[in-house]
C-alpha cells in the first residue's frame, strides 16, 4: 500500500476551476487553518518543484495576482488534484 501524499489534505481543498500558484496554495491552506506560517516556504517550494517535474504546462492555465507580488502563472485546482493526488 502506498503512502498518502504529504500535502494531500491541502490539495483536496482546492476548488477545481480556480487557478492556483504554489504561493496561492499556501495562502488558501492558511486561510482554512490547515497550514502554519512555519511551513510556508516548504509548501511553496514543494509545489513549484512538483509542477516543474510533472509536466505541467509551462504557460500555466492562467495568471495569479497576489497583492504585493509579481503576477505569476498558476494551474487549475483540478490539475493539481489529478496530478498530485495520483502521483505523490
């Protein structure tokens, strides 16, 4: 039996039709109370590496705008779910 993905509970809470960057995934998890500030950069780096290493489109599914940060690409919640929950 395989081990469940470490951040599976976070990915499961993503909305299918919303575009998420790794930073926005952390913010969403923090807003839901399931991620603490101590693991912020770890979550961001983990999901950035995951997207790069698992064939996510380079151009993303859309753009993410977070106040005070540059606009960046992101991918739909359903893509994160399909790939992360099935390959981790």
